[in-house]
C-alpha cells in the first residue's frame, strides 16, 4: 500500500474523467472501502455507490463520470465532522487505487442525489463525489475553475498554526512530532479552498479551531465538513508515523480571534 503522506501530496480534485464506468474489480474495491470506514467521532456515516444514469445524477462541473459516491448522516452534534472525516478517507483510498474524486457540495443535481440516497427528514447529505478514471487532460472549465479559486495553493504553515496562543506563530521545526501530521492537514481540500482550519500546539496536545469564512446554509456548516477532512489527514498521518493519541474535547482556555470556534483536541499518548 502506498504511504498516506505520498497519497495526500499527490491528490487533487478530479472533475474530468475517461468516459467509462468503473470496472467490476474497482467497483468491488469502492464498495469494500465505503462499507469499512470508521471515524473517531462516533456518528455513523452511510455511503452508497450510485449509477449516474440509473438515478439521473448530474454535475455541471464533471465530465465523463458514470459513477458517484454519496454519504448521509443523522443531523446530530458533530455529524459534519464525522462525514468530512469519513468522506475524505474514502477519497484517499480511491486515490491509492488511481481513482479520481471531487467532493461536490454545490455543483450537483441535489434533488436526484438526495432521492437516490433516500435522505430522510432528520438526515443530511452534505456532499457527493464522482468516482472514476482521471482523464489525461482537464476540461477547459475545470482548468479555469482551478485557476479562479487557486486550488493548487495553500496558506503558509506559520499563518494557520500557532504556538500555545493565537498570538505566536508556529514554525514547522517547533511543531516537533506534530510537524508531519500538520503538514498533511495543511494540504487538505476544502469548499472553495477557504482552508478554515487553525491549530494551536501545546505540550503533547494540538487544539483545532474553525475560522468561519462561509455562511451556513440549510444544509448546515460546510466548513465543519472541511474540518473533518482536515482531521482525517492529521489522524491518518499520525497513525502512519506511529504517533498514538486520541481526539478529546477539552477546555483549552485560549483566547480566540473573531469568528473562530474550538472544535476538538488531539492528545498524544504519553
Ligand atoms: C466540502 C467541499 C465541497 C466542495 N464543493 C465543490 C463544488 O460544489 N464544486 C466544485 O467544483 N468543487 C467543490 N469542491 C472542491 C474544492 O474546490 C477543491 O477541493 C479545492 O479547490 C482544492 O483543490 P484540490 O482538491 O484540487 O486540492 C469542494 C470541496 C470540499 C472539501
């Protein structure tokens, strides 16, 4: 299996696909992956692999896809975090097999997806993704989109990670054994590439925060899905590096900037 850090470094969103359905062995792989994903946050996430033609699934930004994966959760506290974590784990496992994905919150025929997912009154389906074989060349629309939202760029490490308080920037060297998990978190995908994640590092602990920069919709806070995605990068990298620990809710007693919300903390095992 490839190293998770290499998969994360090599990943990008894919919107332009070879015009062919998944081969039976890849379909079976996707089914296996989506049935076995676990998250450290507890809320169960239900995935389905869907045939685009059968369910009338469409996206104005996707070309060539025959198959989609969608996921839904109960509308409970922490649901978006679990969903983001689980969905990104699926996207990374797909990338390990050479399959392309892109999470779509806005650019999809939402009604047909929700029907195919049988989304009930107390449930939400924040995102879905095509899954297939990446085409060699990006569509013109995809190239233009990537440029417009600067998809290949990320905020600098020291601008989003802090040392003990939001007043002191953290250098990669100061992050110690948290450096690699934080470097991989930094590369996470997010809605319109807003990168809402912030983190404050203390002794053996990292506190994670969300900087709100998009309005909430009826679907909830999409940036909480981003936070779940980011935490999956952190967690999968920590696991690969043998950095044991767990996510816990603490009261860090750290003064937070405006529009910034505490999410969770990672406590390293002693
Ligand atoms: C929660 C979420 C929602 C997204 N929604 C859309 C969408 O509706 N349409 C779209 O074209 N891309 C969407 N994206 C893809 C982002 O634009 C993309 O991840 C970001 O620009 C970074 O590019 P990269 O994934 O290639 O690194 C979404 C990504 C996330 C994480």
